[in-house]
C-alpha cells in the first residue's frame, strides 16, 4: 500500500460511495477543496482510501475520510491517518481535529484524539468533534 497526494477530484467517487451514497455526488464537495491537501491510499493502482485536510491558521481539519468497504478493517485507514499526522507535524499546524462519526470514535481515540464536544448530527448521523495536539 502506498499513500500519496492526489487531486480533490480523485476523492469524489470514494467520498460519495462510502460516506453519502444516498446523496448526489455534489454533496461530497467541500468549500476549500481547491486549497486543501488530499491524500489517497493505493493498493497496486487502485485508490482504496481518501482523506482531505484543510489548513486554517494553526489548525488542520480532517474531512471526508473514506475507505472502500472492501478494504476496511485491514489497517489502511490507520496507515493513512498516521501518514497525515506525520505530514502535519512538519507544518505550522498545532492542532488536528475532525468531526468524527460516533461509530468511529474508537478508531480516532487510538491516535490520541479526544472528544471535545457534545454529540451533534449531520443528516441524521451522530458525530463528535475530536482533536489532538500535534
């Protein structure tokens, strides 16, 4: 498996199929995509995991982190998040945060991320804000 930077356009098919399959693909576009960092994990030539990071002042926000269902629970998402954190530690960012689906809290906690909000909802999906100091 290899993690490398990709274009935001390459992220859309996985964002759509994994995160919001019942919405239109345009629902998966994010303001700031043009200026964000986008990462892709490849198994051979197949893109199986995507994540986008939006830098603002001294904070980095993870958004639209999605792994192809056929490749979940194989450590690919963990390798992606580790790669992103290592990359961010070389930038001026001091904090890394995300809105984590409640079902993924344990995953983010393994990387030292802590809940820093009450539960909230996006399109009937429960989330918590999580963050970690870099």
